[in-house]
C-alpha cells in the first residue's frame, strides 16, 4: 500500500491546483480510482523513486459557517484514509475562523500535519507567514501552486513523513 497524503482546506484555497501540480508535472499518472467517493480525486505523485497517493478533497462546503456538517464529514473521510494531512490555507484571505475549525479537526486525528500557505505569489512572504505561524505547526510552508513555486521545499518536508 502506498502512503496516502490528503489535501484539506477551505474551498478556493488552491487544493486542486496543488493536486494538479503534484500529479501532473511530477510525471506520474492522474488516476481517478474507480469505486471511490465522487468528491475526492486520487492521483499519484513521486518524490524521486518514492510514490505516494495524493487525495484532493473537493467536497468542502462553501458556507461561511465555522464548519458545517458536510465539511466535517469530508474532513473526517480524508483524515481517516490519510497517513499525512496537508492543510492548505490562502495567503490572500489570511487566517480565518474556518481554518481554525478545520485544523482542530485535523489535530484530533493525531496524524502528521504539514501546513501549506498557498497564493504567496506577489505578496510579502515574511509578513504573510508571520500570521500563519500562529497555527503552531512546525512545518508551515509558503507556496504558489499556480506558479509552481515552493513545491520542491514542500516535497522535501513531506518525504520523511511518508
Ligand atoms: P480549491 O477549491 O481549494 O481546490 O482551489 P482551486 O485549486 O480550485 O483554486 C481556486 C482559485 O485560486 C483558482 O482561481 C486558482 O487559479 C487560484 N489559485 C490557486 N493557486 C494559486 C496560487 O498559487 N496563486 C494565485 N494567485 N492563485 C491561485
Ligand atoms: Mg478543488
């Protein structure tokens, strides 16, 4: 069984863009595995010779509630099947209450968490990152999925957790 890495976060933070970067430009095949829930997409990413499964959770709710029932369900499903949780947040939106709610759910799993601060392109990276260090997650990394920047550092941090 390959290790499973789940991308989790609010809608529109760039999870699917990161998924595409990880599964396409890193070679490998984008494989929508048959028989799985429609709101989650599965692909294969490789770090060197080390393949792992990436799960893009597409079903998170768009409501402004801290975390509604559907969101909680999706997060729980992603957590259950993952070995490592990648918590994606949006540098442009800043830290929102819904991020804290999702993170609390992730933490309850006891699984390793890497936080990715996406959309840092064009921003003052240090200022943006200062805000998100409040998560208290050791591995909190700036990234721009759309510009494919920061992915190598991200994969370097991910590798020992697989
Ligand atoms: P998801 O809902 O979390 O899967 O988010 P998407 O991957 O669908 O991206 C939401 C929007 O953010 C899209 O318009 C993307 O083009 C945009 N986006 C994603 N990554 C980046 C990034 O690194 N920088 C910027 N500026 N926009 C991004
Ligand atoms: Mg998506």
